[in-house]
């Protein structure tokens, strides 16, 4: 199995400093099972014990979760704090920001680049700044299933974790053309 320099660096940091999620768990962060946190995710380092993350949650690269708002610190001498709850089976897209006091319901998808400033109910897709409900998750998944019937689907062997070759990468691009594809 090939590893990228970034993967090796992250493993080295964890060996030297300990797993940051485990350290935060010991300090009060609640995180369920089957949690996936991609590179450059920031979970509020100064107030992580106000954050609860459910089972089977994925935080895509560069997600930021805040449980405090320091905008009131200078004028009031106090920063505002609030709990954040992320339910089970939630996907939070790359570059999204989850603000203090927000709950994201179970089975929700948050689109990339979203700013979640208010509660998001269960079983929906939400996106935007501020994040707004686009529609039910089942409608979104039905559209994706339909597209998978006519667009190329690629197995595990086409992933970096399985050492996808240059030829396979080129094949993926050729088969997708100017359209889309799906990978495991």
C-alpha cells in the first residue's frame, strides 16, 4: 500500500503528540463510532467539550466546527459559547463551517462550502451560506442512483488507498469524458 507524504506526516504527528481526537475525547468531546475526519478539519480547540458528534459521521477536508464566538469578548469581556450537536450518519462537505449552537439532524448531507448557522433537520440535504434545506435526502439519493445507471462506476482499485495507477487514472478521465462518475 502506497502512502502519500501527507499521510505519513499525519501518522508521525499522531505518534509524537497522540491522536488529537482521543485527547479531545478525554477532555469531553463526544464522538460516536465509525467517525471519519479528513485532513485539515478543525474541531474548536478551545471549547471542544461542548461538541457532540454521532455515529458514522464524515467531516470532509477543511471543515471547521466552532462552539464559541469571540466577537463579544472585547466589548462584553465574555465570549459566547453554545453546544453543537451533529447527529448520526451525517456528511459535512469540504470547507463547511458549523457555528455555535447548531444541531444537524441524523442522515443529513451538508454541501461543500456551507455555513451552518441554524439547525438542520434530519433526512435532508442542505447547502449554502447560510445553509438552507435543498430537499429530502431520499430525493437526492434517488437522483444519484439513476445517474449511476448511465455513468461510469469505479471500484476500490481506483482509489489512492489501493494505489490507483497512472493508467487507471487516465482511464477514469476518459470514461467520464466531460461528465461525472462514481467511485467506491
